[in-house]
C-alpha cells in the first residue's frame, strides 16, 4: 500500500482570514522591534563650557580692540549613536565655536552671531542646539593715560590730626598709575583716588596698607573696570599720613664737605628771621633735636668773605612752617682766608664705574680749579695735592665727546677746600 503524502498549501492559509491576521500581527511586532532596536541606539548629549573663538579680522583692520569679558563660552547639544557621543569618544574640544565680527565697522557694543560645527567634517554627529546663539562684545580704540594717585582722607568731624598736631601731605607708595583700555571709558576718567577713612584723629605718623584704588569720573561715579585696567595690576597702595607736632623751634643749618679746621672753629651764622618760629615737626624727630634744620650748605658753595644763602620754607623736610615766613636767609663771613687758582693735570683723573668695553679719555691737559684756605696752607699747595674723579656710569658705547661732572678734592691740608663746580669733556671710543 503506497503512502499518502500530504501537501501544505500556502494559498490555502493565505485565504484564511484568521491566519493572515495573526501573521500581520507577528510581522508588525518584528518590524517594531527592529526599528525600536535601531532607534534606541540614537541619543543626545550636552557639552558645556566650550570656549568661543572671536574672529577679529575686521576689527583688526580698523585698529579696534575687544574689551570687557573675553572668556566667552557656549553649551552644545548633539545627537548621534551611543558609541559616537560617549564621553570617552567625544568632548567639547571636538567642536569649533566661532563668533563672527564681519559686521563690526565702528567702536561700540556689537552682537556677534555664533556658529558651531564639529572639527571632524565626516562625523555623523548632528548639532541639535547651542546656547547662547549670540554674544555682545564691546570694541573700541585702545587709549593709555597717566593719572596721579590722589589721597582722600575722611575723619570724624573732618579732624585728621589730634589737638596740638597737624597733618602733612599724604605720601602714596605709587604716586602715579598708568591706565589703558577702551578710549571712550578712559576719556571719562577724572581722578584716581585712594580713600582712607579714620576712626579717630591721629597723633603720630600712620601707614594705611592695602588701600584700594578707585577710578572715578567727573561726577564721582566709578568708571567700569571691565573696560579699563591699571597697568602692572596695581589695585591698592600704601598711604602714609605724616603727623606733625606743633611747637616753637629755632632755625639752623648744617655744613658738609667741611675741612677739619672748622671742627674746632665752627662758622658763626645769623638767620633771618631770627628767634624761634612756630612749626609742625615730624613726631619721629621730636626729642632728637631742638632746632629747625633749614638745609645743608656745601663748602664748595662758600667763598672767602661774606656769604648769604636762602632756604624756601616749603622745602624744609619733615617740617611745616606755620608762621607767615616764605623763606629764611642765612648770613656769615669767612675772614682771614685766601683764594688761589691752580692748574691741575688731568692725567691722574680717575674714571669711576667705567662700563666694561668702553674707553674714555680727557682731551684737556689741565683744568684750573679755585681753592680757598688759610694763607700758609694755601701757599704750600701743589697740583699733586688734588684728586680728580669723573663718574662715567651713564656712558654708552656710542663714540663721541660728552660733558660730565668732575669732582675735585684737595688733600694734605686742614683748612683748604675747592670752591665751585666743574665739568670736563670726555672722549668715548
């Protein structure tokens, strides 16, 4: 008996509505799974703090500079396959962020459009969004100016010094600052102020360290520091407020380069106005002196016979004269001394601090000097008793002839001194 072979008819099943419905459902499920699996491999990621590069080609042509905040950054959101945008593969450094200045044609604030693109042009990573999409940048011409630092003292009842004291002009560690920045903002600057606020009046000289500088305009408002800056990064200074004790004091003078003879025979002088004057004296000097030193008289300025020297009252160090005296005059006479002119050879002149590699010579054979002294000693002097010295520290290696100060001193004498000041020609080679 031959076997009976059964055949499955596909057409029969396709004609079966229930089978077709089930098959469609299965196929739909398979397709959904395939698509879902494929799409689930796509994801988004955001990269923050990506620096913006400002294209300054156009401002550079106009000599405009960018001021204010320059460290500009964006956040970029991208989409791509998981393995393409994972942090191990992609970072903010893989994007080029540029702000265009193509439309910048004048000074002022400009809104610059931002563009973002991947560095790798062949990547499948897509830019979804970025923020911000534009930035505001200020352009202007650079301007540099110097300003003195002014001290502004503030005290209860406007009394800076205690009773019996007065304040002198404040001293600032940095007397002048250089400020550069946007021309429109620099031109608004009227003053640079170091403000010191006192809790109580002062009775001694006081230092105020780390005093902040304020850059203000004509109306007293603060000039925006984002557009201007102080060179050398100076933001604060030290302010010294000198305090002077009000007292009565007798004027005096000092002498320098004095021959030894005058140690035992000091010059007797008269000061006009005579007597004591009312003055403010630096507190640190009180107790160490009972006289007001007007200044120093160099013996090179003293001649034989009558002498007179004037000292301006406002030039006396650490002292403020409070009486109505604009200047002091000192009179004295040097009697019994002779004046003599002597020609001294320049062969023995010493060149102090001569820079290495520079040769210097004095073309004159002799120089005539004036010397004053007691008759016996001045007659015994010879040209060999003098010492000549030229300070050539400031010389350069540029060949030529320059005129320099000459120091002349006299030796082997107790009463003689060189009168006047001298210069000499020096040939540099």
